[in-house]
C-alpha cells in the first residue's frame, strides 16, 4: 500500500457535500432510491405516525423509549449472570476415571462392611 492509501486509511476521505457538482447526481439518485424503498415498504407512513405520537405525547414517548433501552440493559445483565452461574469447571478424562474408581471402592467397602457385620456373632 502506498503513502496515499495509508493517509486515506488514517485520516479518511473528505465527506462529499450534497451541493458538490461531483457528487450531486449520485446524492440525488441515492435519495430517490431511499424514498422509493421507504414508500414501497411503508416505512415512511409508520415513521410519520410515530412522529405524530411523539409530538402529541412527549413524556410518554420518552418513557417508552427509555423503558425499552433500560429493559434491554437489564435483560443483558440478567442473561450474563445466568451464563456466569451456569458455567461449570471442566474435568479431564483422568479426573473422571479417578472419581469413578473412588465411587466403586466406596461401594465395595460398604458391601464388605455389611458382610462383616452380618458374620459377627452377637
């Protein structure tokens, strides 16, 4: 990569102005395409209704929006704590075999103790 490429990567390119003749045609095409998409998906009408509600009920709208944001943060913290408490330690195959052998030994010792108690005269 040459020096000009590094300079572009570090400092970025100049943002085109919508009135700049070099970018004006491209800007107008993108705006018309965006408006056409918004009309086709009816996003423009939904946005207008939301804006009308927000203008009529400012406080309620802010409570709803911030409620969603705070609810999302609380839900993320809840899920993080659940995931943290769910995590268990990993055991190696050798540790698992050792624990199985210990359990077998304990069972055998209990059985032997029962047999010894049964054999003892009272």
